[in-house]
């Protein structure tokens, strides 16, 4: 499920199954995935969303955890 894009940096945050992914949509066709992380294997990620500054992505899932990810690492 695609949840939200960061228009200033051409990054798209998505969740599918138990995985959070960030895609660089400005890259050429192929595999633009820049980050692929599984917070809790086997637990579905229900949502990902950028914060108001587009520097932090929050993910939430069936493991009942909210995780924050900084874009710069």
C-alpha cells in the first residue's frame, strides 16, 4: 500500500506486508528502493507517514509499535 510521498526529495514511503520501504522516484527504471526494513518479522505494517518537515517517517503495525525513522540515518 502506498501511503505518502515526500515531494521535496522525490522519496516515496510505502508499506506492504511486514516491510517498510522508501523509494527514490527520481531514479531510472529498475530498483529505486533506497531502504527496505522489516520492523517485526511476521507483523503487518499498517501505515507509514512523513512528518510535517519531511525528515522523519513514522511506521505503525500489528505489533502495536510506532517507529520513527530519520531520513538522514
